[in-house]
C-alpha cells in the first residue's frame, strides 16, 4: 500500500528485476476480473486520496472514489459528467477500463474527461502526460468498430496521444496514480422521466425517435423481466408496463420549455403517459436513481442465492443495428433460458446488458451463449467490450473482434512498456 509515486516506483523496480507479477488494485468493483491476481504481488492505491477541485477541473488520486468526485464537484457548482453505476468505484479503476455509464449517451466515457495523468511504468520510470502530448513511437493501428463505446484492447490509431494510450489499458501498461479531470458548470435544472410502454417494440421505436429529436443525457432501457424483478421493490410499477425507458434532460430552469417538448415527444409512442413518472427536483430524481441502481443489485442477489456465477454481457453494436441485436438476444434467450434472464442498460448507445441466471451445475451452457452473443455483436459491426474492459474473464473474446496481426500490434505495445510482462498478468492479452 504505497502512499506516493516514489513508493509505487520502488515496488515496481523490485518486482521488475525479480520478474514478479504485479496486479494493480482499485476499489474492487470491476466485473471482468482484472483485479484478481494470478500470483505475485497486489499493489493497492487506496492511499492515493488527494482531491482538489478548481474552476473547470479537479485533481484526483487514483484511490479517490467516484462518488467523492461527484460530491466535491457539485459542492463547487460543477459537474463531473461520467456516471458509471457503481459510484464506490475508484477514479483509477474508472480510467483503467474507460468506464462510462448512463450519461455517456451525451457525454461519452471517462476518457473524454481526462486531461492529464501521472503514470508509473513497470521499470519505475514516472510519466506526467497531458492531452496533445503525442507518442514518440508508432503504436500501429487496429480497426475500430462504428460504435459509441468501446474498451476492447488497446485502441491503437494514428495520432493518438499519451493519455489515450493509458486510458482503458486495464493496468497492463503502467500504474495510473493521479488524474486531472475536466469539469463543467452544473446544470441549472434537470428533468427526469421513467416512461412505461405496453410493448418492447414501442419502447425501442421511441428511443430511435428521441436519439435525433432530444438532447437527453441518458436513455436507459428495462425489459419486461427487469420490470418483473423491480416490482418486488417498486410495486407501484404499472401492471400494463412491458418495458420502460429512463431519460434525463438538462434544462435552464424548472419551467423550461423542454418539459412541454417532452410531453409532445411522448405523443404517438404508445407510452403509458398517465402512469409514467416525471421529476424535476433532486429528491424526486433520487427515486429514479434508486430504481436504476436497484436492478443490478437484485440481479446480483439472485445470482448469489442460486449459487451460480454471474453471467453478463458488455457488448455494443452500431446504433442502426440495435433493434436487430435486441431481437437476437431475445430469441436465443427464450430458446435456452426462458424466465432466467433480464436485459437492461444503455439503449441510447445500443449497449444493453444481458444478465443470465445460469444453472450452477452447468455454467458452460451460459458461457457458450455469451460467446455466441459476442460473435453476433462483432458480425453486426460491434464490440465485445463497451465499458467494463475485458479483464481476465473476457480476454478470450478479443480474438473474435481482432485479427491476429491486430492482436500482435497490441502485444508489441505491451512489450515496449512491460518487457518482463509483470503488469496485469493474465489480463487482456494473455488469452489471445
């Protein structure tokens, strides 16, 4: 548990000279297993808790929790836009997997808000890098899918800068110890709505329309099985609801014309307008935040009770293929796991999460279906990892998205920064 950059450097120099594997530990909220060590040492960054908020930016140590950045920014009248669901995640972990969350529909992923990084390399050298600092070597190029979110491997491309190289590298190229994060003025008001529909098709059609007619911060989706699970905590969900869309819209005031515009947008969509929920105050919007965050909690509880391993997807496809991917999910899930799945998430980015309640005695059936889904997402021009990274559990999926020469380009970058292969052993590239 080093407390400063010099301490991290000393650990890495010793590990590098002895060939000891080092796994970087954040807050432990990841879902792809990157923090789980395959032998060697674990280096925790929990003491890197410096947090300074300035006008337009914040400086945060890697161990600072996301919720603390949000709170400190808000207290200064500012907004840190990235909003991953798990607010107890650390900033270092968010950067390592380029986390995004619900507000990515408008604001993009974490990487878009990182201005500077302090990084300690495997040999103990320290970097202080900022936006626009171009690489001093050719990293090569890998094909990038036409999606709004992608964290599958090193996203190598011409003209990329040093900050881009380390964002999403999952602790395999260096240890990020501190970041400078860009902030925006906090919105003057926010309208939120949880809109219920009598059919899944109506909900998807509404999203397709709102992508181009509204400037929402988020468009989140809940399918019928999701609503069924949520009714155990929110019995007031309308009985006729078969799907729901949660939106969030920044406004100039609580009587902004956007309120009337949203009522117009709901017309002709098939929405249960009278039974839907709307909020403009922070206290009322908190109800919607609980609604959105309760679902993954309920899924995790159900998985734990069953004794099964959690099986979930993180695939995204081009916006135009969203409906097609959803239909494929539903067809195959009804064939193999009827009544044992939920689909929810970031439909605005064509990035929804499938969560399976698999058979503890036969996890291979669920694992095989998830690989099938990954292959289908790639066939549709998508990615096998939109916001969680691939870690160790999903590293094998990279071979579905990239050709051998592209994986070799990533390995070449890895060798350049970590020739002994001590950082994140087993994470990302080991399986491919």
